């Protein structure tokens, strides 16, 4: 779970450095992964 937050912060760093295409893609990917991980957790409970 920690790696998702690491990916999120990395993408935000890239966005801050004006690397919009790569940073934005990473950001969207990590958000999707975070949502999927939360749904998976809910199903397991």
C-alpha cells in the first residue's frame, strides 16, 4: 500500500517540474490503483 503513496508523491513532483504528460499519466494511474486497492479491501472484509 505504501508504494501507491510513493507513486502519487512522485507524480506530483513531476507535475511540479512541468512534466505534465508523464506526471499526469502517473498521477491518473496511481489514483486508479488506489481506488482499486480500496475496493479490493472492502470485498475482503
